[in-house]
C-alpha cells in the first residue's frame, strides 16, 4: 500500500510540474504584415472621339495583408480639366480583401473631335488604412488624336483650338488692308545681321504688305545679287511673358532662303544678346521643304542653345500648305509643336532659364543667305514670300 501511495504522489507532482511549465510559456502572436501601397506611374492615352476611352491605373500592395486595406482616390486638374476632358472623382473608396495584392480602377476620358494639344491630369491616392503609403500619384497624359485635320485647308481660316485655362489675349489676323502699326515696327538695313546674310531689310510695300487676310513678307532680287526683304518686330508694342503662341504660316522655298518666326527678350538693348534670350518658334531652310526647327538660345558662360526639329510625312511640305507653329511657354518650360504635335521641350532644369522669365517680342523675317542655310544658287528663284495667316497669344 505504501508503495502505491508513493507512486500516486509522484504522478501528482509530475502533473503539477508539467502544468506549471506549460502555463509559464509565452506564446508568440502571429506576425502582423503592414504592406506598402503604391499607384502605377505615368500613363499616356489617346483622347478618343466621344466613345469614352478610359485611363486605367493599377494599385499594388508590397505584400499580402491578413486584414482589409482600403484607400481613397481622387483626380486633380492639370492642363486637362475634369468635366471637360475626363470624369472627375473625389474620394472614391477601394478595398483590398485579405490576401489581395492588385487592384485597378478607371477614369473615363471625354473624347471629342476638337483640335487640342496634349493635356495632363493627376490621380492621387490618400486616406490609406492598414498599409503605409508608397507612390501616391499617377500622372495621366491625354494625347490629342485629332491633329491631322489642320492640313485640310489650303488657305482657309482655322478656328483657335481649345486649351482649358487659357484665353486669347492678343492676336493679329491681318484682316485689314494695311499692316497694323500698333503691333509692328521694322528692323532696317544690311550688314549681315550676325550671320553673313545678303539681304537689305526695308519697310516698303515691295517687301511687306497685307493681302487677302495674309501678311506677305517677300524677298526680292531687283538687281542681280541685290536682295531685299522685310524684318518685322513687335518690340515696344506687343511683348509677352508666358502663354501659348500660335502662328499659322506658309513658307517660301529655294536654296539660301531662310524664313523665321521668333522672339527676343525685351531687355536686349540693356543686356545684349544672348543674355536677353531668344525663342525660335520656327526656322526653316528653303532647300529642305519638309523640316522646321525650334530652338532656345541663352547665355551660360557664353552663347548656348538647345533645339529640335520636326519633319513632315512624305508627300507634304511647308511650302504647299499652311501649318500652325506653336509654343507653350511657362515659368519652367518651353514646348514646341507643329500642327499641335509636340516635338521638343526645354525646361528650367535642362537650360539656364533666367532670360525666359522675362518679356519677349516677336520677329518675323525672310533672310537670304547666311552661314546656316548657305547662299542662293542658279536653282533659286525670286520673289519668295512667307505668308502669315495669324499670330495668336493665349494666357
């Protein structure tokens, strides 16, 4: 009996020790995963023609969550405007179920047949629960897909394209019978103009006049190898800082013919060139009928420049039809377009931009000869005329 009693006591003591050991253990709770949430980056989409194209963006979690993750998303205007170019949203909620890693949502684009420049807007996510915020913004570019309609008309007027947030602040349509002296002066004389050009600039009706709603700037050769032309400037009369500028024009042609639509800083008389800054909206060499150039000239320890060019498709030329030459000029960038097709851009981080934060005036001229285009030869005929349909400034 005594042995059995002692065995029972031992079993009870062992049981108590086992229970005490089990109760004394600290249980580790399951690890809580807090994922990072990020929206996709830049999307570029065609606008469409009224069939409601969609800008679809994605949102990702960096890891699976054991609980629901939610967020809000909203749109904000850029050069594209909610209600006009896309359907605006403000605080729409989306939820990741436990275990989900990927969600998409869409913004409806409002298509039309209007000629427009490329436009942008932003999608932002906020108010995230059960996750940390990574990339919070997606930038959407709506590409204009109505741009080729500009080339239908030979010389008919083109309605100003819509551009939300900007209105027409100044224009010269050249609809009268004379050049408007409230808008234009002349640079006169010869001397090569810094480029070894051959022409003498005049203010006579031989070389500049208005006819049938167009400004004519005509290069002539009244005597062999004696060239005359016109260089019209808006200096002291029409000067602007920033905006969208459209100039619709048709080019002359021929070896050594060098028309240009451009701008110079209004402070050129005090600081000189290139410190005043120069924006070449359009330059063209008459021996190459399909290519035009856009360039910014500036001072950065001496003359510097950056630019690009745009070549028309085969079968088209700048001499046969009118084309619209545009820039969008802001405090941080200048962007060049031909017929509302973007082809080049400089920014305040890519060039010295100080000169381009100040007013500039317009220059329109047709040069003959020079270092860049070369000189007329036996194939060059005169007269050669640049026709300008309008100059328009939107701000």
